């Protein structure tokens, strides 16, 4: 197998670390993304998935401590000089942010906003033609480039943001909850667009969401995060269809299968709340909410253990050879 | 006592829009909510579902038609509305936005009792409502502020604040869409428990057909101000009759057997309701030529279509059904 495009090794991110004890948002995460591959990162708010997105592009608040390695094409993003980092952002890796509806400048025409990104990175590029081309790629008529954000609907603004992320032909696109604020039908449109772009442009993509069912549909592989760590990873469809980790099972059950009678008039949730990153439970951090926890769990040093066919899961039941 | 708790008859709600235009947010809705059921009102944003819910609560006045509660048309006289709002309570989408950040949890839940001037021991009622909503022991929450709770706990407080009045009807607008995945199921389970244990009736407004499968007895699908399909949940989701419902169902990622029918564009503009069937400009049957083959294409474009019973208890407003 060739070198992965992106290789994250033992990533730790701690917010507000200087001096006093910070908030550990990511606590030792490793994963690879090959060129043209799609990886899903799933988990609930506070699990650290958006922090990873920010760390990859090094766009986290000051005083945030980032440790580990983020190798993009073999080069460590964390060691890059500011000039090199600016060049890598957008031209190599770009991001479609969550809550995108507020990410556009309200007083600038959207075409100019896309054009600005192109000009900064490649002043000689034929900006106007490229903007028109990008708008067409994301399914908007080129004339919409003359509109201000408020003249566009939510789905159209999301398309503009995707065009913006594609402006400098990156090789890796990070999509952080790109469909969360959108309507069902528009969500489907945007997912279809991302799928087409990924295939046609050979983009590698990291798709971040709490919706496992969407990942099973968009991504080849999925990693599920809990309390700043990956707790399960494998083929996206497999992870959703037959979870090895009890947390994944709960997350999968949150999106019921229509037609599945075990979910009919029987919503299933997970008791308790996601852990506070400042007070992460000992042992397996999931144990206070876990329905299959055993006496050892509060002390067990869990790590990702093989769970068959390219799967790994951090659960003592997996280590003992029994799926929960 | 009739089986129907609340109904709307030929309900129209209009809003002034730009350039003297009028938005027909609700454009002729007949909907019945039966005692003890969970009815899901499903549609895209802009279809009028939230306006319909607000009109049911007496927050908007209909331009035509009426809302009837327990067989009587509701009145917009303050003397009527206050007790009415004790019987019909709303749970909003975003629990952080609907809780006063400077009120303690006790104050939040007690407020309704005070406004409604309900007699009895306030502290006991507040404690009962919190416990019922799964916040136990309730006394531990009395002096906390909303920011000290998790998203799921906040939504439980909102539900406790509604249930403390022992309403007959709970109108819940996207009650779980702002919550984390794992907490979602817990809140839905709580809503079902309230139906079974407290006998409350629930009208849940959502865009999520999976949620309807989880908790609803019946579904009404709304498109551009009208109900276009209605029926028992299992019947409607296994035999969707309206092409709009089929399209909505086909984009739920879990439903893989169906070929995706992604409708283009966004929910259309309620100031310009198309002639004929209001769905025809986006209808896959029309676009694919199927309507032409069925010989109904002209009617789709020119003739409005009302709900009619196609299968037992299952109505749809489509020329092809």
C-alpha cells in the first residue's frame, strides 16, 4: 500500500493549556486517510471531532496545546513555518465549516469571496472564469456569484462554501457537519454533491457528523469518537450495521431504521450525558453510561483491539473475544 | 366525549410579504388530533408546519377557518386564551433558547403554575413534574440554572414546565433536533411515557420520518401549506401514496431499497403557490413523464387536488393516487 495522504499519529489537543490544567479535547488519536479516500468521524458534541478538524489545519484558538504528528504527504503540519502553513491551507487541505450559514461575509458578493481565496493563493489565475467554473461545479448558475449571502437560501450558501473550499483544488476536504442545519431534501442534495465531487475530483475527504447512518452512506471507513478518543473504527457500513462497541451501538440506534419493528414505538437512547472533558471517567470513559459494563471497566486500560475484518474497538468485551 | 381532541377546519393563515404580496403559510388545512395519540406533522422548512402549530396554540389568528378544541371553536378573547394555554402546551426546538437563563429550574417550572393561578402546593407540583420528566431527585435541580445542565436535561426541564400544568395536548416543535444523538432516544422515550402514564396527546412537528417511526401513531405530511398525505404510521411509511412523501422517504439514508429521488430546489415560495397540484413543478411523476403516460399531466398542471381516502384510513392528495 502506498503512503497515506494524511497520517495522524497520537494527536493530543488541550485547550487553554498554558499554566493551569487545560481541557483535554483530543487524547491520543491516530488515523490515516489515503488519497481519494473518505473517512467519517462520528461522535457527539464535545467528543473532540471538530477539534481534530481544527488541529489538522492548525486553526485552533491561541493557547491551545497540540501534540503528536499530523503528516500531510509526509510533512508534519505541526512543524510547518507560518508561510508554508498558509500555502498548505486551502491549496492542499480545506474545510467546510459547521454552521456555515454564518461563515460568509454578509456584505461581500459571494463570487468575490471565492475570487479572493483564489487571488491570495495564485495571483495569476484567471479568477473570474475560475469562480464561474466553481459555481457550476457545485450546481449554482455562475450569475449567482453576484449575489450577497442573504439573497441565497441555506442550501445555496452551503454550496458556495463548498465552492470556496474547492477554490484552490485541494487534495483533502474536511467537511464538518456540512448538512446539519439544512433541510432533509437539501441535505440529500448536498450529500450527493459531495459524493460526486469526491469521485470526480478524486478528493480525499474527512466527513464529520454525529449521524452514523449518513456516514455509512457517504464514507468508506468510519471512526467513532468518545471523550477525545477513537473507540471504534472499520468499514463504515459494517460499523453502522453491526457495531462492536456499545457506544457505537447506541449511536446507531439513535437513527432508527424505518420499517425495523424493534424500533417502532420504541425509541432507544443512552442514559446519562456525554462526559465533561475536564472530568473524564477512569478506565473506559464510557463505563458510567454503558449497559454491558462489568466490574473491571472503571479500571480497565482500554485501547483499540482487533474486532475482526479490519475492525478495531476499544471495549473489554472485544478483547475477551465476545461482542457485547 | 368525542374521540377528537383538537381539529382545524379549512384553516388559512396568511402573512404580508414583500411588495404587497401575501404568503399563504397555511392554505386550507383540515387536521384532527385524536385523544391519546401521537400525531407527527412532517414536512420541509417553509411548508407551514410551525405556523400551523402556532395557530393551534392561539399564537396566530387564522384568516379563514377555525381551530376547534374539545368540540368548540377556540376564542381569541384573553379570558378564554389563558386557560386554553394551560390545556395546550408547547415544547420548542431549542431548549437553551426557550429557557430564561436567569431563572432557576424551580422558577422555570413554577412559572406556568403562577400564570395559570393553579391552586395547591407549588413545590410539590414542581417536584412531581421534574421527577416525571426524569430529573431525579427533583430537589437537586431546584436551585440550578439552565447553563448548569446538559442539553438533554434542559429539554427535560422544558417538558416538565409544560407537563406541570397537566395539559391535554402537548405541541412539540422539533423536540430533539438540537440534541445529541444518544440523548434523542431518551427524550422520545420520555414523550411516549407521558402519553401512556399521563394520558397526554402529542402533536409533534418534525422533518424527520425516523422520529415518526419511533413514536407516532399517525403521520400527516405537509407541503406548501396543505396536508398532502395522512395515515397510520406503518401504513403510510410502507405504502407512501404521494410522490412527495415517497421522495422524503427515499432520502432517509437508512432506506436503501428505494432509489433516491432528490427533489431539486428548496421548499417553494408560499407567496406563489403553483396552479393545479401545488407539487407538480417538483413532482417526479411529472418530470419522468409518468403523469403523461397516466393521462393526468394536464390535470396535474391545472386542477387542484384535495385529500381523498385511497386505502382504509390513508388519504392522499394526488391525481395519480
